[in-house]
C-alpha cells in the first residue's frame, strides 16, 4: 500500500509541472507564417490593429519610416494580404503614426497618416475612405500641409458633439501641437490656442518634445482629458477637459508632470478602483505607473510594484492576456528583451518569462487585438531589426465577452465610450481609444476577461458624449456582441423585474441589540453611500460606499461596539441616469 502511494506521488511530481505548462496561456510569433513580412525598416515605427474594412476580421497596418508607403495587411484568414497599393496610398512615404477612424460618420474607416520628416514634400495626410478607395483630402479638410514632425496623434471627441476631432503633436522646439475640431461637414478648424493645448513651455521659452499622447477620462466627469509624454526631461502634460472647449494644465497639481525620455503610454484600471491609471515608458531612468487616486491626483508606484524596468522602453499596453479580468502589462524595449508583467489581482504584479514574448528585436510600437476571433488578445509589435512580431495567443480556460460598439448620437466608432462589466462583485472598466502606446492603435473591439464566471451580471455602456447609457443584464459568456447606441436587446437573457422607484425601508428589528437589517431598493444602477450617524450628526458607521446594481439590497448592521441610544441611517444614491436619491430614518439601539 505504501509503495503504491509513493508511486502515485512520484508520477504526480513528475507530470504536474507539465500539466501546468500546458494550461498556461502562451504566445507564438506567426508573422512570417501568415504573410505579415514588410521590409525591415531599421528605424522606429508603429502598428495599427484595426478592422479597416469592417468584415469582422482584424487587419494590421505598419508605418514605413523609410522611402516606402505604409504597409497595410488585410486579414484574409488564415493568411494576410498586402493591400497598400490597391488602396492607392502610394504617397504615404515616411509615415510614423497610422490611425484608422470614421471621422465623417459614414460607416467606413478613414485614415490619418502622420509624417515625421521636415521637408516641403512631406506632410501628414488625411485620407477619406470612398467605397474602399482612399482619397487624399488633406488640403480641403483644413488639416494643413506644412512640413511635419509628428510622432504621435490621436482621434477623440473632445467637445462631445458626436464628431471625432484630431490632435496632432509635433516633435520640435519651434513648432506647436495642433487640436483640430471636426466641423461635421468634412472640414476641420484649428482650435489649439482656444483650447490651450499648444504645448509651449513658458519656463524654457520653447515647445516641448512629444512622443506619445492618449485621451482618457481620468476624473470620471464624462469629458476626455489628455496626457502627453514629452522627451528630454521637459515634463509630461496632463490636461483636464473643462467641458467648455478648453483644457486646464493640471500636470503639476495632479502629479502627472513626470520627467524623463518619455516614450509611450498605456491606460487602464489596474487596481479596479474605478479610475484610469497611466503607465508611462521611459529610457533607462525607469518607467512610471501613475496610480489614479480618484481625487484628481496620481501617485507613482512603479518602483514599489517592480514595474520600473530600467531599459530604453517605448510602446506599452495594458492587456488582459489570460482573461482573468485584471489587466496585465506589456512593455517594448529598444535594448534588451521586452517585458511582460502579470497582474496578481491584489494590486501587485509578477514578471513572466517563457510565454513566448521574450524577444530582443529593438521593439517600438505595439498594439493589441484578436486576429483569429478566439476571444483572447493577440499582440503586434513593430521592430527595428526584424520584421514585425505578430504574437498569437493560445487561449485558455477562462471565459470572455467581446464587445463591438457602434455609435449613433456619439461618433460612429464610439471612441471615448466606456464599458463597465459587473462580474461576481467586481467592476471592470474599459475605455475605447484611438491613439495609444507609442504611435499605435488598439482594436476597436473590447475583450473583457471573466475568469471562471459563467454569466456577466451587468454590462453598462457609457457612450461618448454622455447622452446615452445602455444596460444589459445576465449576458452569456464566450460570445461577440455588437451593441448599437440606444439599443440593448442583443444577446440578453433572463431579464429581471426591477423596482420602479428608490426606497429606503425601516430597519428590522427596531429597537435592536446588537443586530438589525436595513433594506433599500434602487430603480437603476447607482453609486450608493449608506452611513449611520448619532444625534449630534457624527458618523459612527459606514455601511456601504460602492456601485450597486438596480434591485433590492439588504445590509446587516452590527452595533455591538456602539452605545445605546437614538441613531439615524442615511442613504445617498446617484443613478446612472442622473437621478439623485437621499433619505434618512431613525433607529434605536437598546443595551
């Protein structure tokens, strides 16, 4: 009997590591195998992960930087086809940043091609998609044809009017950044000075040197703010959107004015506190992770969490690679191997090696998307010393939900919209961007990892502009859903009946010693605070401070540590539809 036990134990020890390895998510570089093999560029560059022809398959686009047009590879599953010349983009030489976006809201993707080459013959270009043919509309659109030194740009609806605006940076001490307001008629107006985002440094008397930009709503007020990474220790910019067409420079007051050779930016809620954090790449002096404190300030925790890296880093992305719900981190390095960090789900990270991402190719831009529609994020990387890496994700056992948004009142691409997924008491937020990492673009489709959860309790879509909020309940997992703004009938099962109004009920029993129950009802999903006060108005207990779903809720209150007497409990609820509810009731503790 003992020998049998020892034999079983030996077999377990021998094969258990192999089982773990087989279950671990890993990546395989399939670039050459699928035909994504543009000429080696020998200079930094970018990548766009975007289904530009809207056929349900993610395509890949790469900057050229040399005397080639950009490279666009159509996903013809399982192989990719170079369609650059068929799209008539032959004049897109020395491109740096490629951004696909439907700026005219006509249902197809247009293209902004940023150029970084100071010559009268080279300038950034805007192409309008006319039934699959890209037409150069740079001059009639008002974008301008002055010599360009653009490393990074981004599309976003900064004024919430339903049209995508364009922010174009310039890497020059003598040239300002530009914010172009979309007029909705195919033309743009330069509103840079009105908005206050030219990038002039009054201390030095020069403009700063931007390498990366990202729009994001860092204070959760429904207006997209801006972070700009600036090179040569000139200090980063954090602009807060005032909601009136202007921005305020809150770089210093927010703690986001970090300095270094700042190269790339990732945006995500790594600690699930409901506020977007910023990861900023740097030269060997160390990267930054700016934890959003939720009060308009950031705290750098990169060193504390082991995420400083201390390499010459460029592109970076938050990515839930294993679909466990929390966002992990990928970092590209110019010198040495790229780095990958797994989010442990408790506010810490662990560096992972041996999962197929340990390459040393002088990597720059990177982007994420799902090439094969298996519900797991893949990674595309632009390299200086080799063809791009296209890392295919093996997938795993965890469940997922992929969401594609189509705007109606907001911009058609729904850029700037926020998706909130409520899963087993967790709130997972994702915000759509068009311009991220280092000169790159992530997929418009959002994958939300669900772990072992077999049902999504609730999905809330806060559409860009704030005029529409859609809610889906009890959503099945492992599927792709397309949501159209204002319509919430897609793939929704088992709809529940919810209260018609907000109610705070009398606690029971009352009087009590020491336990009682408090029941309340929410007509819509709401942010709720439930507190207990004494007769002098002093807070003695904070029972709830959280986002809750619509429905009936019960709270157990234990007053064992509180003296007998008369107390009051107060609820304050703010619904996602803007409804505010406040009520107070009396309770008596007898001992």
